[in-house]
C-alpha cells in the first residue's frame, strides 16, 4: 500500500483521519471480491482522479480485521500537482475564484463517495509534515474493547460495538491481570502466526474501567499490535474475571509461548481503534527511518 517514496518533491502528502463502522466490512485491507474500508476509499479516489494519470493509494497506520471499528484511524496519500489543482479549482458559478483548500475539499468529496453509506467518515485532512508516514511514523496505537457483562446496561443501539457477556466479571481481577502483562515481550502465544512477522511488542498501557452504565471498557496501547493480540489479551482477562483462570496464568501463557485453550479470543465487534500517536513534526523523519530499519531486521530474523 502507498508505495510512493515519501521524499518525492513532485508530490504532496496529505494526512487523513478516518472513522468507520466495521460491521459491514471484511476488514481494512483491500481483498478481491470483498468489501473493505481501503477498497471503498480507493474506489472513491479512482472516481475523483481517474482522468489525471496514476490514482493515489492510501497507507494506513494499523490494519483492522473484519468487524473491527475505528474512531481515530490515520492514513496518508500522495497527490500530484494536477490532482491538487483539480481539488483547488473553484466550482462553476462561484463568485469567489480564490483557490480552495485542497485537503478540505478532498475530505468533503471522499465523504460524499466512500461515506455515502454513513459507514466511513473522513474526520480531518491536512498537508502532512515533512517525512510523515502513517504506519512507520506512529509511536503507538490505542484500542478500546467494550463488554456488557451480567448486570450492565445492554443498549441495543450499541450492540454492534459491545460484547454482551452473560457472566458477571470481576473488575479488580481483570485490572490485576492487565497490569501484570505490561512491558516489552514476545506475544507469540497471544497472536495468530504470520510468516516473517515478529511477535515482539511493547504493551504500554492496559487497564479496565466500568462506566456509569456498568459496561466494562478495556484501554490497550502498544507500539504496534500483531494479529489478534488485543482480542486475546481481552480474552485472558475475561477468563480471569469470570473465575475460569488464575490471574498469574496470563503471564504464564505468555512465557510458555504456547496456547493451550485456557481462554478464548473474544469477538471482533467489541473492538475499536481510538487513537494513533505520533512524534513532533521535527522528529517524524527520524522516527520513520528508525522504524523501517527495525522492521527490516525483524523480517530477516536479526
């Protein structure tokens, strides 16, 4: 995705904020024959720019699975001067012929195309700082997971964003479990295996709170997430919270690097990406370079 080099002076890089309801999508990443968030956005870009040469693609901060939602997803894309000029061109009949703000126009038009079904919203758009990269520039990603356990209010209007769970869960035990998992570790036991992908991640924050309506909300932040890591972390806490597993076993499973069925991965629909953190603009290029080197070493097994 987004194979254009970030230092090409002939292109303008834009940063977009994206929110979406993942219920009707087969995840973020484009897949033949399947409806995806990336596919909808890039189809809209095709409609906008197909007469102006190469159509831009988007690079995402973190790919989400089928059914997972986002409020604070971040993407970038690169536009040519001709594409920028088309966005800035005043519409026929406009009295003020001052060039329009290209990022604002792009967000509005994407919302009219990709967002026509009200499942995707471009929440903001601006020219990216020098060296910006949505994926490699990120310092951390943060997710939330919602569970309405026994006794919590079950709001049907949020049923596609909340797991309804029939057992009463112990908040104190779940927080004890979460805090014991923090740190830089190999999460092979908590991730779905992918060839040439590292499972070493830094779990920076993990805590649970019970909101006024009784719904339990997990906040999980890491430098990056391997496949299914959040849903497995939540699953371990649920097993502890209902008394099916001792709190110390969550760490034991991680150390053993082997799953043995003591807990289950929770469904995708309770999970939402809420925020992506980036360094200050003047530190962005250095962060991107460092991440690319690290990812290269990880893939080589170094």
